[in-house]
């Protein structure tokens, strides 16, 4: 079964039972109905009504519900808003039972507006469209056509076949996610009439009456009946009512009705969607004042319940308001106001477990949900509903056996609870004993054949045990009482199809379409089934009729193309396929159909493919290389929607066995949820003309738990095991976006290098862009100008470069954009535009939860200074949230929401950056998120601007001019990792501000390692007693904090490290500063015996080191005789060893000459002092630069040699008995 084992409304209702002992579900329903009748004159009756409605699927009959609801409808003292909700739910119940006419009679009295014209969809990417002003807001031109989100749009009429008054925007317009659409109707009244527009909207909405804005709610959440009430005035004659509805994902629809201030359906009005029927000039209508009368009081049950909860502040009133919010969804999806209210209600209830169950059901986090259920169980260990809830929690987590234990306890506590018994039997059937569970369900079904929860469990058992005849009977019985549930129909149809009853299946399709007349997927399934039965003419009529009211439905045009092919009309089929591709260019299956019917139009890549006869083959001076790239050809087509396809063609001549070995596998990385890969050719051409095709395999997700990196991407690996020297490798593939929309809107950016490790004979890069989409370009170290051609609605850019030599690799060379020729293209011209766009792109992710706010308050309590606040929050983020790379789809550039990151305590660089910035902002600081291109990738020319260049994110605190890297968990406040230093970054604030700045760079004095040694020089042997103290500030602190974080192993680890230079070292003690304190420098102190310190140097003479570490600047940085590229050094630093030697009796030390070397690259200084018993040598080396140019490299080598020489010199000591 596709649906849940127990309906959602029932689960909510169970939790909302407000009795101390749960009793049977029948008891709960009676209690809810009693409350409904008792409270019928109050807004809180709505909560009781929904509770009672939720129990229906656990009842044998809806009679008690229907009786009480009809009494409320007829009660003169019932509140109008309660009666409206009662009529709405009763109409739904009537539709479920097939009493459509009864439902329509109820709905006709409710004031629904059923006549509409619509236009759209327009763009609402990043929820920006809500505030954007699109043409319908400034001018109502019924004949106009506009370029909207992905294609031209114009006004069209919605068929007057609305169900429950709902206008299904997602059925009449396409695409349906991250979109904004408009609906318009004309309303006529006989006199000026105050009016309240009561409606439900999926999701954010605005309302205009006669051009005046009367409502604006930027709240993204699902629709509910009568969610909002907005006052207006309908003026005598005709009026316009314009609705704007924005949708992020899921269903896109709305319903609204006209009432008076109390909530009674407004009378005396008519409406039309036909402008020709409006006998009044539009400009005259729009000149009217549609604003509500001054002082108008709108009866809003939500506000009434809120006021009651604030004045009473007791558990019951808080719970009523929280449940109302839960049902009505008047809050934004990211808001937790309802959870806060429900939690207050639970905490205010001392002995009732039910509020905790209500809260648990409302929670989105499964850990919090379980904790709430456990609190209910702690209060009432035998409460059957609490036990049942805990069981469902474990079932949801894939743990059936703990769930079964809770269910056994629940049934023991309340044997007559049908849903719990049904679930217990179902779990037994599935996971424990088939026979017992099946027998229990058969018995339950025999006793309660009309109870929906029993029916669903019984159906699941029949499907598992394979009893088609009984399944058909049970399906039909369930459908008869759930005719408003599309899944009930689809299950019944699938059953008839499975059993070969074609006529009955088609009859059910027709009956279903009568109940769901504007359901495109239903029409698609019906037509597809007709086609499968070789009845394409009937199917064609069905789809053609639907396309009249949903002309931008790409799947519909695709299916119509299939039908036209079946009818033998290839030209019409091709036309329909082309319309489908115009609406959604990334439908790869449709592209293949077009290719079959029109080979000359096959794939955009054919225009840019280089044929074998046109390949350059003269290797010339490159013949001594391992391999030569004969062709590197990339072509990218960007659609108007921003979706794109990338075609790659590579031809490589293998010259040496090493290259053949290296190229035996070729990975192609793609996102399986967003992209499709087509291998067009992958083969080896042998010298004798034989062609060998590649093996192809797809890897699992490219994750590496060892490094806490998790990616959704996969590799399609082309394998060439027979590749040998002399072969020619030929690879062609295309990666196409397959989503309905580009997560990044119409943004496009790319960086392409024009050199590599092998020489390239011909490099081509082609961009096919919509002509209305601007493209900004920078070509670095390239003299080639692009060829630019405009062809229809496309603009084509093409770069061609020949005979590109290979890049010679050098150690410590700059990032690729600092040395290679590259092309940077983007639809953003400058960083202000890109930054402002990105700020909107992540605007929803800044949402704070009460838990985050509470944690911030806890962390900064007692912090006297700004830096103390920053330090506390920084330390918590880096130490209490773990770095995990999560490059999943759009989250490669968009962080998760702050509340999510806080709850799960892990995230990648973007997640940690936005979490830290949001917490700092909560503490009163103007912190922001920072997009970073780390130093190892190389710098980038200032224009254009794009996301493509960034690979990291950090946080910035302007008050302290402080950059903080949340992934550097061992770095202090003032220890910005060197890869983040000296790079241009983009600052992005949640309010849309943005700025491009350069991060600061450490000076050598910011990174110091200073060691103070006291050595007792031995009279004999090579070991020496020693005391040492090391003080470190700057970059090396992070490494030391991580390495020595285990205090219990400090002495052992330090001894091991010193033994690397002085074998045989044994430390008797070692201490360190508080390494968990990121705000303090790192210090170590130790005592012990250093091994092999003294080296014999002739009779009665020894030498001693004056540099206790390993400098080796020459080997590390200057091993090459010359350089072609600059040398990059991680960071500048100062290292110093100050050593005092205590000489043995009668020994003398040979003085060391002072040393003072100062160069642009750094300095070396040495001092010597002392007398008969002690001498001291202090040697300081400073490396002052981060980069050395090739021109300065010889001088830098000389400096390295001088520094190494000074560090290698030793103090000579004449022992007693030797010659002076």
C-alpha cells in the first residue's frame, strides 16, 4: 500500500485526547464531540472538531460525528467560524462516502469564489518573488504575454470544476516549485459592502482588492481551511480580486471565500473570470478603494485563542492555541512558535501525559519526539497511547522488535483499542509470526469491517500473504468509504489492472476523473493505460482536452507526442516533443525521441563535435611526452531556466606505457538526483584499426567516512584495461541537468583551464547561452578572443586554442589560477550583485530556534567584553559541532538551516560558518558569513563574480575585525588558518549587505616558537640532564593542541618527539598549558635526560647543538636549482633557541662569533655570552615572506643555506685534561 498504515489525522487526534486516562478511541471521540457541542460558541470548539474528525478512521461508523456536526450547523448559538469549519469537514466526509451532491450543497452555502483566471509561474527562487513586483501587480492586461520563470505566459481561465473550492495552481501551471502565480476574479455587489476574505494558501500570499493591497503574509507553509481572515471593502458594481501565491515546494494552491466580519458567508454577490462579462471599465474599477473600513473588527479564531492563552496561561488554553496553530499552519515552516506553546502547555500540566504526546507528534526532530513520548510514559507508564506512540517511534526508526514490546504493553493496558491491536497484529505479521498476525487481523476485520485502520492493516496482510480475491473485495470496501482519497482509487485500479479487468479499470478511471477533474497525473495515468490497451485515439482526446487548461504541462505534451506516433502522425508527434522540450529542456528521454524522429536535430552537441577526419595529429615537438591530448573539446548549453548540459570530447594519443597505465580508468562525476550521464563514445583505437569499447560502472556515493566527507555525487567510471602505448583513447559524454528547475535560479558560472599535465593540440570551449542572459568573461593569460555569434534566441561563445604545452610541475608552486591560462565566465558582473544574490539564496537558513537562543544566552552569561562573548561562542562551535563534509546537491553552496545544524551538532564549513555567525548575531554582534577561495587554489581576477571560485566558508566579526574559521577546531580566535589568509573573500549578511575584502596576513612575529633550554654538559658520555620550556603563538598552536590533547600521554608523546633528534631521551616530567583554552598561547615545560646531545670531537673535546630542532630550509624550500613559478610558503615565522650550558668542572667553551644576517627574506641572529661555569647561545631565525618570485629565488636559496649553516654549527667544549 502506498499510504500510511494509519491515517495522519487519526495519529494527530489520538495525541489530542485531553483525558487523564486514554480509554478506548470511542471514549476519546465521545469526549471530543462533547467538547465540540459544549464549546460551540467559542473558537476552541474548532480544536475539538478536528480531534473528533481525526478519530473517524478508528470508528466503525461516522454516525456520531455526523450527528453532532449537523447539530452544530443548526445551532443558533454556534460561532460562525466554528460552523464554517464544521461544514468544511462534513463536506469532506460526504465526498469520502460518495455523497458528492450533499457536499456540493454544503459548499454552495459557504461563499467560495469559484471563477478564476490565472497567469504564471513567475520566479520565486530564494523566496525573492514574494517581494518582486511582476507585471500583474502594476497593470491588469488580459491580452498581455510575459516571459516568466521558464517560458512565456499569458492569462488563462481555470475550469469551473473546483473541488472543495480549491484552486489547484499546480495543475494548471508549470513548473510548480519556487514559483509565484496570480489568480484574478471579478466580483459584483449591489452596494458598498464590508467583506472579510477568508482563505487557505499554499504558501505565501498577497491580496489586492481594486488594486489596493489588503493582505501580505510571507509565510511558507501548507494550506488549511480558513487559515487567514483579511478585511476589505467591495464597492458597488464590479471589483477586482487579485491573489498572488508563492510556493517553495509541495502543493501549490489556494481557496478563499467571502464572509462578513463574524464569518458568515457573504450574500448578494456574483463573480466571473470573463473580462467580457464585466460591463465596467477596468480603470474605473481600479480607481475604487478596496481597503477595509476604518475600525473594522475581523472575527479571527486564531487571535481569539491566542488572547485566551495569554490571559489564562493555563495548560488547557495553551494547548488549545498550540493545537490550533498545528492544524491551521498559520506559521512559517521554519518557525517553531507552535512547538514553544505546546511545550509550555505540557510543562504546565502536572499529571496529564497527553500534552506531551501532542508535543511529540508536532516535533520534527525524532530525538525530541522520543523524549516527549518518554515524559508521557514517565507520568503514566501504562497509558496505551503513550505506549503506542513509542512503538511508532521505533517502527519509524526501523526497530520492529522494541516496537512490538511497547505494543504488547499497550494492548495489555487497553485491549479494546482497535488501532493499537491492528498495528500489533500487523507488526507481528511482518516481523514475527505470519500465522498469528494474520489470524488476529482476520478476526479484527470480521468484527470491524468498516474501521479504516483495521481495513488498512488487513489489506497489508492480504498483500503479504497473496490473496488476490479477498484483497479485491477489501480494497473496494475501503474505497467506498474513502472516495476522497486518490490512493484508494489508484489501489483499486491497480488491482483491476493486475487481474486483467480492463473494462472495470477504465470505469474506475472515469469515475475518479469525475471526482478529481483537474488532476493531471490522473489524466496521464488514464491516457497511458489507454495507450497500453491500444486505444490511442481515446487517450489523445483525453490529453488534448487537458492541455487546453494546462498548456505548459511538459509531460502532457510528451505523452501527446507518444499518442500521435501511435496514431501514425510523426510530424505532430515531433511538434509535441519540441513543445515539451521548450517547456522543460532537460527531458533527456524526449530529446532521444526527437533524435529518432529528426536525426538532423539530434542533440546540441552534434554541432560542436569534432569528427575523426578533422582531428589534429601532428605531434611534432611533443613526441617525447608520455601522452598528447589531440583534442579537448567542451560545449555547454544553458537553458533559459538556468539548467544546463555539458558535452565533453577528449581524444588522447598514448605514447608511453606509464600514460597507458595512468589512463586505464576515467571517472565522470555526477549527481544522480540532478543529472543524467550519457556515454556517447568510450573506446580505444588500436594501431591496427581495431576498436575496443570501454567497460562502464557506476560507483557508490563519493564518501569517505575516514575524513568525515559525505557526498551525494557518484562516479561513472570508464575502464580501459587493454590501453597500451600507441593507442588512441576516445571519450565522449554528456552530463545534463534533469530537474525541473535550477536550484540556483538563472545563475551560471564556470572556470575552465587551458593547460594541463600533457600538451594539447586543440582545445575548444563553447558556451551556448540564452541571448537575454548576460555573460561576463575574463580570460587570464590567454590572447585568444572568443568567436561570438547570435542565432535566434541563443548567443554562442567559442574559444579555440592550439598547441598548448604541458605545465611543468614544481613543489610549492601557486594555485592553478595563479599560473595557468584560464577562462572565468559568469552571469554576475560584479561581487555586489553576486553577494546580494547569495544573501537571498541563503536567507531562510539563518532562522533561529529557541534552543539556539537559549544556548547563546548561556554561553555569554557573565562575558564582560565583546571579545569574551566571541570567544565563548567560537569555542563552543569549534569544539561542540563536528566537521562533516556534506556536499549534497544545492547544499554544496547553501548551508543547512541554523536550527538543523545546532540540533545534529555537525556540518561542513558553510554550516559551521552560518551557525557561528547566527549565534554571534543573537549575542548582539553584526557577524556575517564569508565565502572564501583558499590560497591553495590561487587568486582570481576581480571580475566577473561567481560561486564557482569558492571552496570554503568562514565567519567575520566587524567589531573586532576578526575572521573565524569554524572548521579549525584547534585554532584560537587570533589564529586564522594560513589557507584563509591574504585572499579576497565575499562578506554576506542576512539583511542583504555584502562586501568584498581581503583577509589579513600574519607577520613573522605572529607565529613564534621560542624554546628555553638549560643543559648540564656531561663530563663523560653523550647524554645531558636538561630542563626546557617552549612557548608558541600563532599557526603552530593548532597542531600542538591536537597532538598533545591527551594529558595522560603528554610526557610519553613529548619524549617520543624529542627522541627523533636526540635518541635515548627520557623525560621524568612534562607539563603543558591548558590546551583546551583556544585563547591562550601553548607552552610546555619538561625535565629529563636528553640522549646523544654531546658528540665527541677529538680527544677531551665535545660539541653541542645550538639548534635543538631541524631547520632544513634549503631542503624544504630551495632544493631546485631554479624556478619557473613563484615559491609559496605557508606562513612567516620566528623560531628561537636560547640555550644555557652548565659546564663540568675544568671545562671551557670556545666562544661563538656573533652572527647577524638580514635579508628581504628573513634574518639570522646569534649571540654568545658566559663565563667559566656557564655559557649561553641564543639563535634566532626569522622567515619573513610568504612568496618568493623566480627572480628572487637565487638570493633566497643563499639565505636558506646561511640559515641552515648557522643552525648546524655546534658549540665546542674542551673538557678537563685536554689542551686549552
